C-alpha cells in the first residue's frame, strides 16, 4: 500500500500594489498679464521719450544720437530678463535671502560715502562704482531689499507687530538706518519712498494705528530740522510760488511751460519747442513726464497715468488674492513702492510737490532703477501665479489668516490642489 501523500493547497499571496506617493503640489496658473502689459508699455514709452528728449543733446556732445538711449535699451533688455527669471522662481525662496539681501543693501549704502568708489552727482553721493562695472544706485537695491525683508519679518512676527516693544520698536530699528543713510546722501525723494513703503507694510501687517500715527508725526519734524539743507528749503519756497524766484523755480516753470505747449494732442514726437529759450532741465529723467505732455499732450500724459493706475489696481488685486501672508505683503509692498515713486515724480512736474530728484519708474533714463523695478515686477508676477480665484476684485481668501500669532501656508482643503496620483491616472 502506497503512502497517501496529503494534498497541500498552495495559496498565492497577492502581489503588493505599488504605493503611489500622494504628494500635494501647489496649483499654479498663468501670471497676471495685465501687469506685464502695463509695465512693458511704460518701458516702451520710456525708451521712445528718452530718445526724443536726448538725441540732439547727445549728438552735440558725442556726435552720437544714441549715446543716452542706447544704454537705456540695454538696461531694459536686462530688466526683461530679470523679470522673466523672477517670475518663474517661487517667491517663497526669497525668505532664504531676505536677511543677506537687506544687509548687503545696507553695506552698499554705507560705501557710497567712501571716496574713491563713490560718484558724486549734483552734490549728492548716490552712486557706487565697483571696478569696471557701470555705476549703480544702492538705494534702488534697498527698495527691493526692504520690501522683501519686511514682508518676511512681519510674517514671522505675526500679531506681535501690534505691541510696542516687540513690534514698533524693532520695526523702527530695522527701518531707520536705511532711511537715514539715504537722507545723508542727500536724497529726500528716495528716502520718502522708502519711508512710505515701510509704513504701508507696517500698517498692512496689523500695526497699532496709534503707534503708526506717532511714527509718522515724529518723522516730519525730525527730517525737517535734522536733514533739510538750504537748497531744499529754497525748493519748498519756490514750490509755493515758482514764478517769484526765477532761479529756484526754474525747473518747475520750464516744466509748466512744456505741459502748456503740449495742449490736448501735443506737438508731436521729437517736436519739443526749444524756440524762445524753452529748455526743460533733466528732460530724460526727472522731468521726462513734462516731455511726454509736451509731445503727446494731455492724451499721452493721461495714458501714462492710466497705465500706472492699471498697475496699481492689478497689484492690489494680486495682494488680496495671494495664498499666504508673505506673498500678500510682497505684492502690496512692490505695488506701493512703484506707485508712490510715480506719484512723487508726476506730482513734482505738475506742481503738487516740491522739486526732488526721483525718476519716473520704467520711463525715466537710468539703469539701476529700471533693472531693479523690472525684477520687483517679476516677483509680483510670481505671486500672481498662485492667486486664488475670486468672485469680486476685493474678495480676499481666508488662507492668509493667522494661527497662533503666525502666518501659515494654505491647507490642502482650502484651495485647489493636484495630487501626483490624479495626474498619473
């Protein structure tokens, strides 16, 4: 009898299914093209007006009509590259360089007072020359550095910005050195832009309104008594009645005459009226808006203003729709800085403000201002790539709320996200 061999049932274990990593990624969309159109249009108008206002002067001085506008075109091209790069970079990475960028900008502002590497223009030590590189204005770098660092600092500080010792005092200690260094150059216009931008971010971050008003009220007499020079007082007196002082009011009067000659439609491109002794000083930079009004009239000047208003509207909308506190403050700071600078420049030309040397963003001649402004707009466009869809223009998302006194990134359930498994399926 043969032995009975028990039958054994072999069971096949199910093969383990490969685990698909459920990695949530942020949903990005196209940037706000309205911002891009407005800025490129302003830069194109600027190149056109810089050439129109400087061609004859450049020809008489260097026998080259492109001596001034040529570098402007090069700087505009570099600025467009910087904007394209910053637009593709995640703006959150700026947290990593916020402090080093701010410290480097402060160091550059100190170096403009060192003889041998600084360049004094019009009695102001505003320019820094490093080796064979073109001269640049460190205060322009400080504008972007200040916005980035304050946005980062306010995000980490959270609701602590409302308190005096943990919010207002540290804020003052951070901002004051940069503004004082610019005032010492002296450059009252740029210092005003820096001060306005810093106070705007402080307000939006949740500052105590009483502390904010006290800072603003104290800043006016301090600047007036400690940093005002004789020629600046003459400019204020000339601003009150420019026709009474033909020397101090010369810039304003010539700007008024240029705007008046432009009328509604303007004299035409390249038809600035130099006859009769009319000459607009600093026509290619500080007073370029007067040339716009002279050659293109009220319509052309109004178009420039409309483009800045469109930029302001779209920048505010980007800030309100930003996915986190850092992005919201970045967008608001960049928008406020560029619009405040445009307001000061145009206000000087039309007589709303005393004369101060500050360029019109994207329009005036100047490489430092143009490249840094383009880079800042690139950061703004990076934020706009992650804005949340809104029902109305001012419908701010809840993702920028604060938890435990800190700003936080949006959770997965609060905005549309796409998982890798969904994309593979």
